[in-house]
């Protein structure tokens, strides 16, 4: 994967994480309170569905 294709993918992942988990970053911050989160199963499902849909769109 080139840097050119990696940036949009990273932006999309952050967009999904921000929407479904209210995260500001996907970077490791070396702090348990910042790096570990309690999330509901329905939030995980919604995020996975969003990622799957994005993959389908990208494959077209």
C-alpha cells in the first residue's frame, strides 16, 4: 500500500471510529485511560457495518 492510498484509508478509519466510538485519534498515546475504551456491542456492530460498506464502495 502506498502512502497515497494509505492516507484516505486512515482518514476513513478515523471517521468511523470518531462516529461510532467518539475517539479523537487512533494513535497509541501510552495511557490506559486514553488507549482503552468500554464500548457497547451495538457500537462495534455499527462500526463494522460501516467499514464493510466502505469496503464495498471502494471495490466498485
